[in-house]
C-alpha cells in the first residue's frame, strides 16, 4: 500500500481528543489519496498473496496486518494503534475479552517456579486465573494488601517475576500507588502489570508512571456502549511482542467487526469520561451527605484513604462509585427497589448508568469464597457505574433510593438521643 508518513510525527503532537477521533491519525502509515474517513472494516479471515515469496515476505514483515485473522487484521490493527497512542505505549494488542488479555499476558511472561505478588482485592476472575496457574502450572502467588507498600515489599522474593495491580480496583475502588510500587518491584527485577479498567488512558497513564503493561477490559469504558466484548494491553514493543506470540497460541483474537465498533466507541471516550467523572463526583458527594451511607469510595473524595495518590496519578475521578449502607444487604435491597429507572446490570463503564451488588450478582465471588471473605467487602456493597444521562435525572433517582433507606434507618442524632 502506498503510504504517507504517520500523523504521529506532527509537531506539536495531536492531543488525545484528536487522536481518539481520526482512524488514520494513529496508524503507522496512512494510505495516500482516497483513504476512507471512517476506519475500513475488512470482513475477511484470509488474504491472497501474489506469489509465494511475496506472501511470505509480507507476512514476515507485517504479522499484525493481515495473513490470517488469528495472527492479525488491519481493522483490529487500527484500533490497536489508537490504544497505543492514547496510552503513550510502544505497542498495543487487542483480545476477544478482558480475560483473554489478562490470561494471555500472564501465560506469556510466567514460567513454572516464578513467583507473583498480586493485590488481594482485584477482579474475581483474575484471582481465579492466578489460583489456577498456582494449582496447575507451578506458579506461586501471594495476595497482599497493596494499598500498604510495606506488605508488597515484604512479599517480594528473589524469584518474584511479576507484581500484579488493579487500580482503581473492582469492586472496592482501592487506589494503589503505581509509581512507588513500580519502583519497588523494578528494584527487585520484577515486571509490573496494571489492570486500569476503572480508569483507562484518559484518566491514568499507567506506563508513564512506570508500569510495564497497562491492561484493560475494553468491554467497559473504552468501547463504552455495552455492545462490545474486548480486552487490550499496551506496553513496550518487546513485551507486547511476546504477548502477541502467545495470543497466536491461545487464540483470543478480536473479531474485526467488534474492533470496528470499538474504534467507533473510542471516538467519544474523552467526552464520555469527562462527563461521567463530573456526574460521579456529584453523586459521590450526594451519597456522602446521607446519614444512611456507612461506607463510600470515590477516588476524588478527600475521605478516600487513597485520595492523595488518586489526585497524583488520575486526571479525573472516573465514573465508578462504591458504597454500602448502615443496615447492610437489606438496606441495599430497599435502595435498589426504590430506583425508578437506573437498572441493575452485570457490567460497567458504558453510556448507561447501572449498578451491581457483587454479593448477590457476582457468581465469581462465590467461587473464590474464602479469599473474597479475606478482604471483607462491606455487606450489601453497591457498585455504581455512572453513564452520560442527565445529571439531574441520575441524582433524582439516587435520592429515591436514599430516601427509602433513610426512612428505615434512625438518623445519627436519634441514635445519640437513645445513647446509641
Ligand atoms: C477490572 C476488570 N478486569 C478485567 C475484567 C474482565 O474483562 P472482560 O469481561 O472483558 O473479560 C473486568 C470485567 O468486569 C474488570 O472489571
């Protein structure tokens, strides 16, 4: 293909808001002349070669641009290049789900005998996969509370190959200090992976904070419309190259049509996360004012134990809030039943405001049983994902829920009068 130089060489560089929109702005080479304004969608799993040496040469030079779709695909590649640009990464890869990205990346770097230190309260199925590697592949795993760097330091050993973080964490919204934990891990020769699903590249640049790999479930904020299942990793070219080789073997390549929807969704990522963060900040303060709320986590609330770190490493607070009531699960049920339009749903990060009660809805938590209990989520924890609807409508519906709970919970002054 006859190409002109990448728009990546424009000086001063284009801003993320621009890179997120133009498919060719982040491509390695832009086709000359009549290129499409929108990303092209090639519905093919195979490419023809002119002759044998030509096909072999093309594949050797462009393993990710088209030969057989499990190896790589041009529409998928445009999405990967955009993610690499937004993350400030040497390279990026897409997968058919976030778990495809996580499992393939772990398999790419871990060998029998390697040791992993992981934050204890991360996405339940990531815990399950690490436990599977520990049971079946000779990988040893320690789960620690990485909000306390001393616990990480104490757990690191000479054979520690990887520190696995997730920040903000799902569902508890723990904030982990990427920069100082990375310094610690690197001093011992360990790699650092960060699952950044709750923040994403517009909010948290994990690689510029030192991490080796930024992982996300692109099914969430990146795609943003609850219609795409995808996972992404971004990092240095050598590490991403190793993961690409493992992706060929494990096979969770992204379907080109899903990649096209992801490219479409990402165009509004900067706008969505700004709107979601503004509304989530307001809703967090609304929840904080309620006497019924006993536990509340939002990164940009000064009451969050990780507030200082969040302010340092996040540009915005993000769209996720988690909270619980005095009155536990029963109170949560009352809250949920009083809502008029905000639905319970299984996932997060989209244009829709939704909520989940992990204790009741997340079957994976049951499967990690004792470990889930070991980091003790407050009873009836609600994980609220703020969408892009009217802030007034969202606040009104949340208030319906709060009124229903407050009506059955004695106000603090009433407790004090009774000596409670
Ligand atoms: C933090 C986090 N990591 C990974 C995943 C897995 O992503 P997927 O559902 O796209 O496989 C999720 C999904 O909820 C998540 O919240």
